[in-house]
């Protein structure tokens, strides 16, 4: 059933206006949240907006237990309505916890606002996310809440700035649990070798949008049609383009968002984010990122200045996650580590002469 029919076929206007029985409001919220979770991947923007309106109205009428149920249903959905996810994120912790831990809809800006407004329990839930940028971790660390610092130190997917790390070290002097987590974190980082993410990022001197204009005449028209591609045809890139564009306009489309997309296996969002950053069409980026021609796509990543850690997480997303063994992933990362910006630029110059290998 389409969301556009919700108001007439599922929703009694009296319930939405708070005039009906409270039990009916709770029952309706559970039904609507469940229905959306089942159909989300096929919903249009208009249908999502309808779901959003209905659930937002109901959230003001139902009890905590029902809001918690709805939050659980929506927490992992990459196209969950932003307004209702933000509404849940600022709710009591039993409602907020699943979206704070998992929702890919929440931006760094959202997480910072929640950290500023809400208390320690909400911050602890944020610390449990698969990836966190320094923008967020700096705010969490400044709270000086012991439980927040411990969970953050234990989260290997959390980027911590040098300033933040210094604060953690100072706090660890008086907190044995924090000292243990921080020591373990630092030992694992030493064991894994130098963190490329902490090295200065060297951006390409090549103007990538201009480079694309030189490459475009060499690309066959059929390469823009993803509908017959065995893997890429399953994705709805239009909605992902709109999402990436929103992040870009807010100034949030950067490594932290790319990591979030990769960690949540949001391959279409990741492709569109890289497309906007590079100026290459998303169809071409999608083909490059589903190809086993590693050198080509690694050169693009190097020209974008992506840290090694981000590239490693990208390799665990989408088609590569399905076809790469651990040893192959290690080999690709070793290749990226050795690749210099100068070498990537030299390879890119050849793209403008010979085109790209996209099959």
C-alpha cells in the first residue's frame, strides 16, 4: 500500500487530531512505523513525506513505549524521514537510544546539537555509533562525563583529534577504566601501523570537474545506463543524489559523512557523495566503484585526498564487500598506501586521452 493513501485508507482523521481513543493512536503508530520499515526502499520522496507527517502527528499522541517501538523500526533505515528521526533523537533515552546509535539520517550537526542540549545518557548512545568525526568527538570529550569518555575511547570507529586525545590522557590519570580503554586503543593503533588519517591530506592540483569535461567525450552513452548492470540496477540513485546534495549545501559533505555511508553500507549514498565531491557523474563513479580495476578508482580517491582509513571502510561497502577477501582488501590498501598524488595525477592525465575502463 502506498504512503500517499495513508490518510484515507489507514488513518482516521480523529486519531491524528487527538480526538480518538489513545489506544488507537498507539496501535496506528505501530502499524505505520512497521509498514514504512517494510516498504521504505521503494518509497518515493512524496510517500516518505506523507509517512513523516503522519508519524510526527502521532508521536505527540502516543506513549513512550510506542515511540520506542517506532524508533527501533526506523533506526537503521537510510531514507527514514529526517524530522521524525530528529524528534526521536531528542526524546527520552529509551526512545532516542536506537536512532542515536544507528540512524544514518542524523548528521554531525544533529549529533552536536543533541550533545549540547541533552545529558550524559544521550551522549553515551552517540558514542556507540559505528563512526564518529572529530567534530562530534571534540564536543563529547569536552563534556568530561566519565562514562562518555570511556565509551568513546573504546570506539575504534571514532576519530579523535589531538586536542581531544590530550584531554582523554589527562582524564585517564584519575580513571582506571578510561586508562585501560585508552591504552588498548593506542596499542592497537601502534600494531596496525601509522594512521594515514592523521597524516596531512594532500589534495590533487588537478581540477577534477575540468578533468571530467575532457574525459566525457570519450565515454560511450551506454555507460550512463545502469538499469542493465547486474549489480547497480538495484539502487535508487536519485534519492541518494538528493541526500548528498543536502549534505553538500550544508557544508557537511566530507570524510566523516563518507565514513558514515560506508559503515552503514549505503553504497548509493557513498557513490553520490563521491560524485559531488569529484564532479564526475554518479553513473560513472558507480561503475568505477563496482569494477575490479583497482588502480583507476584508487587514483580517484587519492586525487580527492581520501585518508587510508576512509578507503578501507569503502572497501567493506557495496560490491567490494561481496567479492573481496580479507587478503585482497589488505593488498588494495597496501597499493593505496604506496600510491602518491603525483602518480595518481599522471594516471588521470591518461584518462583524458584514453578514457576510463568501466566494464
